[in-house]
C-alpha cells in the first residue's frame, strides 16, 4: 500500500472513532432526557390527581351550599321551559302541531278541580 492509501485509512479510522464517540454521547443524552421526561410525567400525574380531588371537593362544597340555601333543584335552563315543555313533547310524539296546540290550549283553560 502506498502512503496515500495509509493516510486515507487513518483518516477514515479517525472519522469512525469520532462517530462512535458522538453516538455514545447522543445515547447518554437521550437516556438523561428520557429520565427527566419520566420524572415530569410522574409529577404531572400527581398534580392531575390533586387537581381532580380539589375539583371534586369544590363541587361538593357548592352542592352543600346550594342545599343549605334551599336551592336543592336547579331552575329550568330555558326561561319558558314549563310552558314549552309539554308542547315540544307532544309534537315529538307525532301528535301533529295544530291538534297539539288546540289540545294544550283547551287543557290550560279547564278549571282546576
């Protein structure tokens, strides 16, 4: 082999050694990063559990406060729900809108017994 070939072999061997060292350093860095991520995920799970417990406690306290104030049952979500509820239900049962409105109007005018 000529001296030029030996130089090329030496340069290639040095490049392979540098690549191997760089790969080992990258593996160590990836392992450290994975360990940090695992630790952060464990802490996040603890925070999530604590926040869930705090939210449940707050909801229970709000329910107890409503119950103590006498507001056991929340009001209707729609302002006219007591009026529109029977109409919507009757129409949904396929009774026909015109006949349903007449029947509900007659029922509203009947005297209470």
